[in-house]
């Protein structure tokens, strides 16, 4: 792929305060060609996700990007929203206007298939949500992988979880779907909590964005302010969250990844939804006695250049 052509991307999201930050970045970065956005239940119910997504795209000045409604619930689990983090409306209760347009007349899986196969160059998929839509796509239309360059997903954790002590929300919400994603047969990058939580925009920049006269930049400031820690500071820093995964597509050099075996724990119990990442330098007793199991290799993000991604985000969205 030549570097002077924008990368065709599709975001599958559960907008979501930080999904909204990701959308704002994707529509404004000149190196990305956002071809479609698909919605799935996660941070809030799927109809709320559709509404939030359409509103963000309108505020960002990109009202024509196709948006489709996807899965209402995970493959097996029930819906377990994160409204305590993202507000009652799933997007910070900022009082944003209702969108003026309706979503596409096709479901998310149909739109994903159509846009992936229609793209003149292989698409990079960026799921920033539970992986239900992507699993349904891979099972319904496996031929799409021939035109997928790679999948960069926000999800999982090498170290500590957030939904549980060991499981990250997107994987925990639909572990079976995440397991299907890992067998997609295309290169996969895991942008997990280990890097996700580190990319913080300083409070002074958040305040500057909030004061902007440009609606997209101002919205980014409001969303970042919502993501600040409840420390009582006047200008708390705000996390880029899901937007960091999109930065990693626009500027891969800011991310340090290692190719490692990754498996999703599907067993009931306290470790369900954990991404088990094998960082051992050599085989252990399990392999010596029981043989080596086949496992997917994933480019796991272990470090991130925080200043680089913050600067990239502010230059792209802040004007
Ligand atoms: C993930 O869960 C959601 O709350 C965020 O939008 C992000 O995608 C982090 O665990
Ligand atoms: Ca999300």
C-alpha cells in the first residue's frame, strides 16, 4: 500500500464517550478514509448507540458516512451496559441534539460486507466495542477476509481488567464473539487496557478544546472532560480511550506491539472473558507434558508513545 493514499477504515462501535472521540478523529485525519460505521450494544443499548453515532458524525461535519444498526445483544450473554461510565444516554449526558437522519436501511453485517467488498483497497477494521457484529460477519460472510488488511481492536488486557479483575469490558461483554474474532485468519492488533488507559490529554488542552468555536473540537473537549478522573481538579486530564486505537492505525509507529499467543477464557467463573496472553520466553511444563496447543498469534500492544498520540489527536481534532 502506498503511504500517500488514505487507509480505508470501518469502525464498529458502541458510542460511547470514547467511541465518539474515536469517530471525531477518524473523520478528520487525512490519512484515513472512514467508509462506514456499524453499531453494537455495549456501553448503552444499540438504538442509543445508533443515535449517538449519527449525532457525533453530524457534529463532526461528516453526515454522509453510512451508519448501520447491529446486534442488540451478545451471542450468549445478556446485555450489561456501562451507563455508570458513559452517562444515561451513553454519551456523557451532554444534551446533544437528536440526529437529523436515520441509519442505513440495512443491518450492520450487511453494510460491513458491502463496504468491505466494495473497497478498492483492503479495509482496516477498527472494532471499539463488544465483538458481536464482527463475529456475526465472519460467520455469515467469511469471504470478506479477502479484502480485510487487518483488524485493530480495542479490547482485552495483558495485565489488569476493568469489568472484572482480569477481563476488559469489550471482551467480557461477548467473550464468544472475541474468540471468533481471534480466528479471523487476518492480522490482528490488540489495543488493550494496558495502553488504552495511559493516553491522557492534559487538562489545559481539554479546557482549550471546550472553549473552541468549532463544534467538533468543542465536542471533543466536552467528551474528554467527561472522561477525566473524579479528582475535584478544575482541569482534569481526559483519556482518549478508544480513540487511541484509531491513532494506532493512522500512526502505527507510536505503538509497540509483540506477536504473542492470545486466547479468550470462555469458562464460567471469575476468569471468564480474560484475554490470556502468553508472554513466557519458553515452553512450560504444560507443553512439555501435554503438547503444544494451537493458538492464534496477535500483535499485542505493550507500550504506547503517549505524547505522540496526544499531539496527533489535538492536531487532528483541535485544529
Ligand atoms: C472499553 O469499554 C467501553 O466502556 C469503552 O468505550 C471501551 O471501548 C474499555 O474497556
Ligand atoms: Ca467502546
